[in-house]
C-alpha cells in the first residue's frame, strides 16, 4: 500500500457535514443520492477521482460515524467533538481541520480540497507539507454583509486571508458574492478564484409540470433547514397575518429538517394554523419533486444573521419554473440581473414577504410575467462543463502540468 501511495495521484476532500458514506454507497451502484435533487459534491468528487485515475480520501463531519474503504477510496464520516460554548466551538474549528489535514498527510495526499464547513483555514498555514496542494472550496460567504465583525471575527478573517494568499494553490467559489469577498479580504493577492455552478440533472425538472395560477390553494414552498436564521419563524408570522386577512386559499409548505422543527410545529399548533402552514419535515428526492410539482412559488426568507453565499432552493425554484420571493441576503446581483423570476423584498421584514405572496396569488398578469422569466440565465446549472467536478479537474490538471 505504501508503494501505491507514492506512485498514484491521491486527492483528499474535506466535505463538510453531509453523510458521504451513504452517498458513496449509492454512487458505487451507479445511483444518485435519493435525498438530494442536485448532484452532490461528494459524488462529483468520486467521479473526479475516477476521471483522473486517482485515489480518493473523503472525510465529512456527519454525526453518524461510519466509513467505507476500498482499493481506490477511503470514505469516512468523522464527527466533530461536542461544542457546548463559544470557546469549545473555536477550539474545535481549529482542532478538527488539523485532524483532517493530518489524516490526509498520512494517506499521502497530493491535493487537499477543503470546504469552509470543515473549520478555520488558517491553522493550515503551518500544518501542511509544501508538496501538498491546498484548494479551498467555498459555498458560503465568509463574513456577514449586513453586520459588523467582532474583534475575534476580524482576527480570524485576517488569518484566513493569509491562508488564501500564502497557501491556497487555487480557490473554488460557488457565487460572485463569495468571489467578491475573497478578492476584497485578500486585496486581490490570492491565487485565482474559479467559479463553479451547482449541477442539476435536467431529467428531474422535465417531469415537473408548469404551475397553473388559478389552481387553489396557492402553494408557497420553503425548502431548507428548520433554523431561525433561515426565516422559518418569519414564515410562521406571515401565515398568521395571511389568515387574519382572510387569505385561507394561500398555503405555506415547509420541507426540511433541523433543530427548530419541533418548536415550529408546536407554535403552529398553538396558533391553530396547521391547515395553511404545513410542515412536511425532511423529504426524499421523490417527495421533494412532488412538493415542487404542487407549488406555485418558492420563498427564501434567510435572515441577515446568516452568511448566505448561495442558496440551492432559490436556484431549484427557478429551474422548476416557479417565481422565487427572497431578499438581497440570497439573491446575488449577477443572477438577479439575468433572471426576472426573482421578487426582491427587504430582508428580515415579514410585511414585504406577505405582500409579495399576495401579489403573486391574486395578480395573474404579474405572476405570468415572473413565471415566464424564471429560466433566463439558468443554463449553466445543467452544464457539466460548469460544474464543481469539471472545475476541480481543470485546476488539478493545470497544477500538475505547470506546478
């Protein structure tokens, strides 16, 4: 095995919190992960390793500890330690990324691909051998665009910027918003930033019927984690306001799991609005596609307390031919300029979201205008050449060729 490590390209990937062991088991059988509508990044990593004839090491922080080891792959869910307070959180952000890097080093990795969800980047300024090439892959903004940073956050941002400048061989970015932050915090001195697009299979969206505006109830769909930062309690207030105004023909549907799901269900029950505020919980791919098929519009009410750099639900709504109500927290300007299916409202204010819902529900001409604009600028999300996998393969091939 040591000889194989020394002669065969080895790529390590720190993938964030997803259950990559389950995804790998589906991938081995030639199947997509049935829990996702989009192609998972871990599946694209496995495909990239196969395309590059490389050994693959993939580590996630999924709480379900598990692993699969084959001749070509080592796939492991390696949970983070409990974080009971702020000090424990920061400590684990440092120690976990060092654990992952140490494992990659012992496995003889030539490249280490790091999601920002792994932990802080700056410890790798000192902990990585020079032969190992580091490629951060960024899926969220690294700092809030709406709130000032604390002294500790400023220090972490400064140290991470040093990592991007001194250690990153290349940087992968999910959106223009993320790219702008990287270029700003490094004064454009970092390695090149490469944009990638989340990849979707066209076949899943071809089975979704166009929405029929006059069908009742008028279904609004939220897809995401059940967390306060995602605006779920704002949606609860919106549902209450709609009921008070007599709009019982408008239903808000929520799909997803999270730590606040139980509390949200209890609140909806206490207010007696379960008929127009329906919490479906976590949904498999087939269930999710059915909810999309029944929807008229998506809503993405992420609050300014969350560093959103890219929101999958926004994109999936547009790809499904549904108008999307959101704010500047999620609608990065480059997509907004291309796509007229987005309805922008002020962030953190329930009144604007409610008014947008009412206008879509009761103004058929406005709805048709927004619905007709949903497909503009969306083709790259179906194009494998623009995907995370394709960008990663080009980066690795170029580094190996030119150093």
